């Protein structure tokens, strides 16, 4: 079985907003400091799902990412955890692609990699939070898609998925090949062992550019145009309410909250 996992290198969402700025020319967030990127957290959930399948079956885990200026210490992490191969499409023009064009480039790369049984993606990326790219890939490759999976069971050519809902989960079935997006309920990514880290250092990713994929440039035209991007401003104001004792402080606080129409 060939399992292909799509991952994305993103800015660490845990860094403070003061460490970020907007690149007005490209309408994107960039870091003010030399802070290493990370693999999108939901994509790590998808990688863990692939590795669990590999743990109990003869499966090849192939990892794919598109972007520019990859940090090899970050993007090679799947190899240290047991992934068999890593494919990168690295091109400066990829930075400006919208979800539709990104799905197109990914689908072309998947076709070039070769036959697959299962494609796993994170439910969304932490930078734009759209969750549109996996759906686009499934449409372009003409394979069924089930989103927000918290559990996967494979029986021969049949696939059973627990899809997360607001009130629990739905039990859905399909056949391979298929594309599944993995939610964080599936579980966190395992830690790499020292042996895996050392082995990954000897492995090199396969790197392509857009020309290698025979890309139709007209398909890269954006369907959605970002006209402006800003970082929300936070104006925090702290006011201390004191009295002669705790009872007086509580009464004054209640009066202050009522005057502000909070109570």
C-alpha cells in the first residue's frame, strides 16, 4: 500500500504577534526574527495516521510538500519518524498561490510520484485556516474525500472512517483509492527516536520545480485575491478597584461593572 501525506511548512502559530509583520508587497505574514518554521500541526496528525497504518501493515509512507525556502531541519522530520520518501516542489512562485492553484500543483506532483492507495492531509493549515486544498486535490484526482477523520480502519480495499461532528462522529465507508483529512482528535505525532534522526540525515528528498511538473501556467491564476492583510491591534486597559476591605472592593467593582453595562 502506498500512502501519500501532504504537509505544509508554516510559521509557528505559538509565537507572539509582536514577532510578526505583514509583507505588504506579497500580502503575507513574515517573522521579524530568525524563528524556525514548523510543520503544520494538523498535517502532523495526518502523518501520525499514516505511520500507525504502517506499524501494522506493509505500507510505504510518501510525504509531499510544496513551497519555497524549505528549512531542511524541519521538513525532513517525517523521514526521522519512519516515512520512506520525501518529495518537495520548491519554487519561488508557489508563495503567491491560492488554495485552488496549490491543489493543482499538489495533484500534478502526486500524479508524477505515481500510483497511490490513500492520500492523507491535515484538516486545515494553521496559517490561513481554509481547509480547501484537500478538497481540491480530491476533485482534480477524481477520488472520494472524507474530511475531519478521528479514526481510520482499512480492510482490504475498503475504508471505514470516523468523521468528527459537533455531536460525536459519523461512521462513513468508501473504497480505495481515497483522500482523507485528519483532525487533531486522531492524536499527536510521535517523537522521533535517535536511530531515526541519524538515518534521516543520510536521506535526501526528491526536489522538483514547477517546470518538472509540466504545469499549465494558466491554472495558477488566483481564484481569490487578497487585497489587504493586517495584524489585529489589541488595546488592553487594566483598572484596579480598591476599597477599605474586601466587601467594599466587591461593592465598588459591582458598581463599576454595572456602569460599564457589563452587569
